[in-house]
């Protein structure tokens, strides 16, 4: 007997969870009204997010621009993908979003995220929001699965994913109650640059082969995206970056090409990259001026040739030369490339941790 199709598996999952009718606006005694979001709600959503983040991870907050960007992306429809909880005065006190990743290369992935004002925690509002998100996520998977090509032997998968701070047991238990399970842990790491950056050069063999380190320039934007997709092909939870979200990253106001570095081949092909950004609003939270390292990677054909330490060190030197005190990054603690050990060797120290919880369908 053949295995059921992905659409059939999702339908079965929805029936078992009681979500076959799709998301229904919740009810809660402390919520005066519920509705979905519009672009007019960007500031309200961001305010709830920041209030929750000051408790969950006080050293950084999500920029308003990150929220605003999601209203410009073609694959997100907030009128269907985000629910808001309002009090009697019409103030947004909680929100929840369900975003389907635009890449459907063998897998469908939905990311659930949301927040409740901390003054209203532990009253069941988060559970009500999450129930809506969960049903919307399954609906998105069902819609996307129905549009997939019918290719014999194609092994499609689908999953719902939630990220929670390791210290926030309430968020973890909420996800676990819906059948998601902890699957991967991530660490935020800090590197003090007040005494300078590490001195690491490209190995002699790499230099003799024509490789060199250069500053990032925008004429390489799409080449960098393709290099990122190659470097992250076997990383947990990673899906190919699509042109529109990538343009938001490298074209955004926080991205710093002058601090970012690339390792390029003699013909200009990107072999490795370290991309950095600066958000001055985080400086007060961390207590130091800093740059966040968004992405580090080496294309698969050039792994284990000493490129990663050199390109990261070059970015750290640029950050230190710019007068910034710290560098910050996040790392998968079980990365197939041993990234956490690499960063420790460059002087990074682990700080906060988060966990990814997943339901596989």
C-alpha cells in the first residue's frame, strides 16, 4: 500500500486537532474584540513585540522595520495570517502570526510567532492566540499542498515551527500542548572588541589558489544570495532564500556592506561570506555599541579549507575599526559545520539560548 499524499496527511492532522474548519476568531473574557491585521497596525504590533522582548531577551529588540517589511512581502497576507486581540479601548494587547515560507522545494514550512503584553501573561490570552495561529498554519499547509505538482515518488514534507527563549517555559509548554516538540537549540554569542579583533588570514593554499577577502558591494547581491543558499543547503530548518526577502535584508537600512566581507575566487565567484548589520536602538539594551552578524557561510565546495575563520575575523576587524565595542551572532548549537566551536575559537562567548519546537506532518 502506498503512503498517503501530503494533502491527505495534512487533512488527517487537521481533523485530529479539530482544525479542519480553519481559524476561528477566539474568545477570551479579557479581550474585548478580535480581528486580523492591516498595515495600520504595524506600530501596535511592534509595541506588543518590544514589550514582550524586554522580558524574554532584554539585550535586543526587533526593529520596527522588520515588522513593516512583512507587510510588503507578496507571500504574506496579514488579513489572513495575523490575528490581533484588543482591549475595550481598542488597544492591541496581543497578536499572533502564521507565515508560510515562500520556498516549497520538497518541504512546506510554517513559522508561528506572536506575543502578549507582559502585564497580561498567564491569563490564557496566549493560548487563545496560539489556537488561532495553529489552525491558520494547518490551513496554509493544506492550501499549499493542494497546489503542489503531482510528481510520482516526490517525498514532500510539512511542518509547523515555533521559536521560544529557553527561559520562557510558558511559550514552550504552550507549543508542546499542541504536539510540537523541542528539536534544536540556538545560542546568542558575544565577542568583545574593545581590545581589538582576532588576526586570522586566509590559509596560504587559498591565497595561492587566487582567493582573496573583499568588502561587500551591492553588485554582488544576488550572487551572495545564491552562495547563501548553497552554504545552508544541509543546515537544519534552512530553506532557499527568495529574491524578495533577500532584497529586504541587503537593501535594508541596518545592513552594513562596509562591515561585511566576502571571500572570492580569482574569477569573482563568492566562496564564503560574513554579513553584518547595525541597529543603534539595541545599543542601550546591550549596554554597548555593537554590530549583529546576520549570516556566515562557506559554499559546500570550499568547506574545511580555513575560509570561515578568516572571513569572520575580517568582519570583526571592520567592526572594531568602526569603533563598535561588541559583535553579536546566533548559532545552531548542533550545526553540521561545528560553527559554535569556530566562534568560540574566535573569542565569542555564549549568552542567551532559544529552542525550536516542531510538529512534523
